[in-house]
C-alpha cells in the first residue's frame, strides 16, 4: 500500500493523476450540502476545494474553503469545512470547544492536500463554466478572462481581468494576501493554466494600496519596487538665516550697544531713523566739545 501511495504522490506532483468521476460527484454533492447550511445559500462562493490524503482503507476526506453572507448581510471572510469519510459535513469553527473533532481531523492543512478539486467541482455544478483543464493554449486566453470576470459577477465583486502582452492582470476590490496565496499561486490548476497560455507574469491588485506580482516562469513572488518616499525634511520649510548681532562701542557715551545688521533688501541703508539718530549723536558731541576741546566729532 505504501508503494502504491508513493506512486500516486509522484503522479500528483507531476500533474498526471486523474480524478475519477465518482470523487468529483461526491465532492460536488458535499459542496451543495455545505451551501444549503448557509444563512444565505445564494451568496455561497466556493473559493477552493481539495482532496485529502486517504487513510489505510483508501478513504479520503474533502476540504472546502468558502465564503457567504452572514446575518448582517456582509461576507464574513473565508471559512473552512470538511466532508468526512461518512459524507457528513463538518464546519470547522475557531472555537475548539465547540468543535473538539478539529483536533482529530487536523483540518485542511497543506501537508494533507493532494489534489485541487476546485475547477472540477465548479464545472460539475455549472457545466457552462470554463474549467482550467479546458485552457490549453494561448488561443484560450479569452476563455480565461471570461471565466475570471464571470467569477467576479457571480460573487458581486467589483473587478475584472485583462491580458497585456504576456502579463495577466487581475483587478479586484478585495485583493489581499490570503486570496493571492490561497486562490492564485496556491492553486496548482490555476497556475498551470496560466503557464499553458503563455503567461509569464501575474499581477493581482486593488489599484490602490495592494499589489502582488508573481513570475510564473521562475515560480516566485516579485516584490514591487517601492515608490520614492517623500521625507519630512523635504516637506519642512527652509530655515531663515539669522545674522549675528555685532556690538560696537558708542563714540559719545562709551557704552557698548548692539548694532543690528540692516535687512536686505527690504530696508534702505540710509533710513530716516538712522539719520535722526546720527544727528542727535552729533549734537550731543558738539555740546561736549565746549568743555573738552580734545573731542572731535565726525
């Protein structure tokens, strides 16, 4: 059994494993059962679904990542559920006391996922949808864009997809890190379809403050170049230059008085105030010369 399981893993990793119709139908029925348990079933959105590793008997569980409107009428974020081996739907709650079986089932951890069933389930539920397996060449690029835009419309999300040269750009008002990693680069079928149609770069953005860039050839996230930051020093006003005050001994009284530098160019060098001060100093000087002829006035 271990040897057979190892062979299956190799096939899955190479994208050669085929999923039988029975598994797809079982996963589809499980999704419909999960959908019926929502407060607003019509708002249900399947974000991803995975077939988990089988037990010793070859029985597998299926995990779902989904979203739906809550009691307040808004989408509450991605939730998780598991279709158990007995075909019961188990809703995984954050509160482990309410769901003690979470410890036993171990949820939908990436290490337990072996096959992405998302596209197959969507195609089974709605035959008009385009699955990733139908996108095989650059000629199918319009199909990929149409499928992406149909998903936005169904989920009532403002967004659209476009292809510029070999770059696939997805604009979405709900662009965030979780959706980028889980629904895009974490979706093997999605990434394989991009590569088959010749897409070399994937961009996921909300056209505001969120932007992810992924190199599909190198299989790595490309960090966008940071915009040039405006420093506080660039915004600060230029400080005015204050000239030092010069001190000069008064010629008449022998006192040290500050001599302020004249402002340029607003103040004239020979203002009325200066002329009056000099005239007053000369008059005082002349009075002193009457008693002391050694004093000379300029």
